[in-house]
């Protein structure tokens, strides 16, 4: 995790609500216009983290499964890119 223009956060080992808590803390440390790539896994983080980030005014740039995994499979690791 860095505080420059781009940052990376892996929350695949976290459970809700800590998935978004860690994401929110990372975003708070970043400057406006910066991007945060979040690696996440599981149905709840996949549904909640992008939605809650948008509710706080951040932009979801992309949300895609890693390594060609199934988009609908909650056990697939996804990469979420957010812009503050």
C-alpha cells in the first residue's frame, strides 16, 4: 500500500465488514484522482466493496476476475480498480 498515484490492496483473506474498512482506510490515505487496485474474493466483498465505494463518491473503474476465472463464481479472485 502506498500513498502515491496508484496503490494496491489485497483483502482476499478478510471478511466483511473488514473488507470495506481496509479499503476505506486505504482510500483515505490517497490523494484525489489516485487509483486503488483491490484484490478481493467472496460474494459479500464482491457485492459490497464496489457499492460502498461508489456511495462515498469514488469511481469504479473496473471489476474483473483474475486469470480468466468465472465471473459469477464467488471463489474467484477479482480485481477492483477504484478512483478516488
